[in-house]
C-alpha cells in the first residue's frame, strides 16, 4: 500500500524500502539529543512491556520536524556504514544496516496510524509533501556506490564461505534489494531511476487519497420506508451512523465494503441496491478531480520505463524474479488453470438465481447489483441456509475469544486483556491484550485491536506490527495489531458479523500470529515473499469451522444457545456455494493486475483496457472485479501487491494443501505433532528461510493445485 498507510514494523532496513515493503529506514543520529527528546514521535518508547508507542502524545504538529530530523539522521547513518575504512564484513555492513531504523521507524509507526486509521485533510497534505522526500532518501541510499560495493563484497564472500542460514538469506536479500533497484546502473540511469521513484511516490499518495475521498464523500441516506429486507442489526448501526453524520432519523449506507456488502445482500429496494453498488464500484472513476485513470496511466508508464533501465521487458518480469512464482508466466498458468472452472460455476449460479427471480415474479434479468441479493435467496432455497440467522451466533467478542483459544492450542499463547489506561491508545475503540506463553509465562508481546469503521479510517481489514521480534541485540518482543471496519453497533447491542467477515477476522489474526510467533535473529527477517505472506493468514481461517470453536464460541446473541448442529451442517454443506462469484471476482482483479502491467503503457486508457480485457476473458456480465482498477489500492497506491495480487491464489494452493495435512492427522486441526511443525516451519521462521524449503519441511513435498480445486468444488485437472 501507500508509503504511509501500512507500516509493517518499526525497524526497517534499506533494502526493505527499496523492495517497496511500505515503510522507510531510519537511523540513530548525529543531531543533539535534546532535539530528539523534545519530539515525542522520535523519542524512545518507554513504559512497560519493553516500551510502547506514546499514542497519547501524538500530534500532527510534530510530524515535519520529526521527519526532517530523522531523514537527515538516517542518511548520515548509512554514509557512516558506506565510508567505514575497515574491509566490508557481515557485521560492519549488513548488521550495521540492521541497526539503522529506530527513530524514523518510530515516526512511521505514528504516521501510519494517522494515514490508515485517523486520516484527515491535514494528514493527506503531509503525505503529499513527504512522499517525494522519502523517495529521494531511499534513492540516495540504494544508489550509494560505496554502500553497494560493501554489500556486494559481503555477498560474494558469503557465496564462497556460507554463513549461518538466516545470515546467508539476509545477505542475499540485501544484495538483491540493491541490484533489483538500480545499484549497478550508470550515473545517468541512476539519476533517472531516482526521478521516476520520486514521481511515483506522489502518484501513489494521490491515488490513495482519491479513493479515500470517494469512500468518505458518497453516502446513501435512506428513510424508514426503504428498510425492507435489512437485518435489525444493520438498521440500528445505519441509524447510528446517520445520526453521527448529522442526519438523525435517517439511515446511512456508507461507501465501504462492510456497509455495501450486507446492503446488497438483503435490501429489497433494487434501485437503491443499484445506487449503492454504483457508488462503491465507481470509486476513483467519476470523471472529476478525484478520478484515478490518469494516475494509473502515468504509474504504468513510469514503472515500465524504470524496469527497462534494468534490462527487463516489463514490470512483472522484474517484480517476480525473487517470488515463489519466479515469472509472470508461472503466475498466469495458475490463474488460467482455475479461471474456466470459476466462470463456468458463475454461469450455474446465475441460472439458479434467475430461476428464483422468475419464481418470485420479479421480472428482472440478473445484474451485478442483484448477485448478492439473489444468491442469498438461492442459498436459502438450496441449502435452507439464512445468512442472517447465522449472524445471530457470530458475535464479534465471542469470535475474538475463539481466536485466542486457537492461538492457545496451536501456539501455546495466552491473551490477557489490559485494563484501560495501562498502555496508551490512539482512539477509545482500541483495546489491548498482553500475550504470554501459557506454560512458562514468558512475555511474547502485545496485541492491539481496532475493530470499528470511522471517518478517516481506510476501508478493509489489515494487520500491522508496530515492533517486530528480534534477538541480535537482545530479545525484542512484538507489538502487533489488527484493524477492521465493522459497523459500530448502537449502545448495548452486540456486533454481529457474517460468516465471511468472521473468516476475514480469523485471516487478519493469522497475520498477527505470524508476527507474534516470530523466532528470528534480525529485524529484516520479519519481512516476507509476497506470494507466500498470505498463506499463514489464509490457513488460520480453517479453524473457524472446527468443532471446538463452534461448540464453545458460536452462541446466540439473545438466548446464549450454541449454534444448532443442523445449521452448522448447512454451512458446511454450502461451503462451496457461491465459489463461482468469489473466485471470479478475485481472479478478474488478479488477471487485470498482471495483464495491464504486461501491456504497452503508451496511450493506454485504463478503463478501456479493463473493459476490453475482461471481455476477452469472457468475464460474466453479472459481476465485476473485486477491486476495479481505479480503486485498486493494493496495486496503485504502492508497490506491495503490484503484479502480485495473484499471490492470494498462490498462497491458497499452499493453504488447501496444508489444511489436508491436518485433516489427515489423528488429532485433526488440533493435532499436536502437525501443529508443532506448523509453528516451527511455517510461522516462526518468517523470511529467514526460503518459503519453498519451509513448506517442504512441513509437508514433505511441494503443494498441489488439486487440493485447491477440491476445496472450491471445481473439477480436478486431469494429469
């Protein structure tokens, strides 16, 4: 995502920035200590648990001084490494870069909160101002000839005399980070490369802010007479949202997925469904000053020009060289293997929905704003499954406790809620838990939860690590967070969520567990390979439907009764229901991401390209991409997922295959032996081990696409 919108951890190294991980480097400084102490955004974290962010001292007025000072300090620190008169070694070069990052990392933690959770016009102005400055800083480091010469020397020495496995991988990643980003270019090309990065940084920030504008600027207010079909919990939350927006007596449908999705699923008002659908899928594509099509066109041109400087024919070829897929052709091969089955299933789903619409005498042809609505009716008819009935048993607080239970069984973690005020938080909605080892009592870290949507908070759900585990300079514990956009209920009402949202809650908690279970020596080992990093979180979704979670944590919000076995049987029977929709909307986004980057960007019209490419793919007209190009923040508000959105499916192959390992084990999903291997090989190593090697150590072989096809109820390809 955007440079400011997704801080992964407080300590960053130069090659993390170069690879577009989402934050920047920093360094301990040459500036007077009193200056740093006067600025709370740079001050060392104090208090319990090894120090915690001073969220109670956050103030935007400190940002310019903090960033200006930290940038200068950071550059000075890398200059010191580059000009070390001693011969380059692992310790005085690679480890020295690991030690950089503290002050600017802390500043980014705070500003990441403002960018993601508490955005405002003032925040966006600072983003636009500082994005180019951080790009310049990164370019100065990545293009430092002396620094790269030292990294290259350590890399070449390690090839001859290998280091310990984690150190060896750290050196490889450092060298690749420089080499992939122009360290070997001539001076003229380096200058152009840096200029491109600077221009891109502004475009990314502008893209993200345009999307956020359209999310905040389009709200559908409805009246009591227009509530037909909507669940009581949604109505109460919509009333509160409207009141908060100064429209008491009305009901607000906000332009976010958490509001749009249930409205399209349940509302009987077809014209309102069309309006809400149009608002949501037109974000960044309204032909006004916030339209993103020109931003996309410029981003594509600049990305192509930049990789051509490095000798690559297109962006995906450059981007995927150190991913599990290795080449865009391998990624395309996976997606194209699944696509025909996905759109074939959509055709079946639409046939079923049209039949229901006809039976009801609705006299309509299924359109995209109808898909969720009639799919829900088919679900009821085919499986006698009412999603709203299921929601009565899915209380957010209970699901959180269920996640803690799973973490205890698999990772031996214990979560204990901290009393209010024990550590600072940036908003009253945020709650904090201490995480300890259940057996030894050893402190592992803290877990922050920010569950509700609010003005200035970007849509979706995500995980951050404010501080990551490391041991090279003394053990550092983890500060991890999960952020969601559940609709805040009326006072005294429980938060009821859909099965899909419950899966997402578990998914994002998987990211948090990945951080909390880290057992690496160096900060940068907490990074990851993009088409692997979603695997752990996707796998954790599987525990939602285990008997232990169902029987202990899925209880009716009013009666407290455990969800009936008959209802669970319906849920499991319907597990592959609507997989045509889910797989196709996702794959359409992933395919467009890859294809638009492989196309010639000269004169490319993003809207036209999206439309014509989907037509060539025989995209069903009854649905759209999950993320249309003008608001595809994964890809165009930064580089983390650019030509990498396929990675969710790549990771899902691993997920389906790994799930079968548990299903085959005597103890099922709570089998102690398989769980121990899961933690040892798939969670604890983070990026200290090659992902393919790690998976083979866990499974004894490579993953197979067959498990994925079985999971989705698609035909298994013939060998």
